[in-house]
């Protein structure tokens, strides 16, 4: 079973949203790009992850990092 990453003070979802918007990628487009990486994710699931409602799986985080061309450091950045 794959491990979920709990979002606490580290706001992974908000960081994903910020980076996605900086790169001008919509939620539907990101979900489609993730599916091309063999990571099944719906736009609805992405919305929940970005809002911190749903935990993110390790495979999802890795694929998002690759698709967005970012680093784990940027994804795990804490809020000031």
C-alpha cells in the first residue's frame, strides 16, 4: 500500500497551486498531464489536494514535481 503524505504546517497543496499558476497550467491540464505519466488523478482530486482536504500519495507528488518541473524543496516550503 502506498503511503499518503499528511499536510500540516507544510502546505503542499497550496504550493502545488502556486507553482501551477506561476506556470499558467490549469487544473484540468495538470490532471491530464499526470494521466500521461500513468498517475490517475481527476481534476476534482487535484482541487481537494490543493485545498488540503485530501492527502497526496507519494507517486502523485513525484509526478506533480516532474510535470511542473519543480523541486521537492519548493513543494514542501513552509508558510512564513
